[in-house]
């Protein structure tokens, strides 16, 4: 999702969404958003639709 999409869903500003994504990437040493998604699936934080 884009920062704007995250912001709309969470009812926060796009800048706040960007900050949260950036901080998650820094804490998890992720190189990009795609790596954050992979980590979320591998950890069980999220599951594919239909599960």
C-alpha cells in the first residue's frame, strides 16, 4: 500500500504513515517495503486471503 492508502485506512496523515513505515524498516533492518511484507508473512503477522 502507498503512504496515502495506509493513512486513509488508519486515519492518520500520509507523513505519519511514511514515518511509521520508515521506522519499521529501520528497526527490522529491511531494505524496502517488499522485505517488510515478506517478514510479516514469515512471522505469521499476516496471512494470505482465504486462510
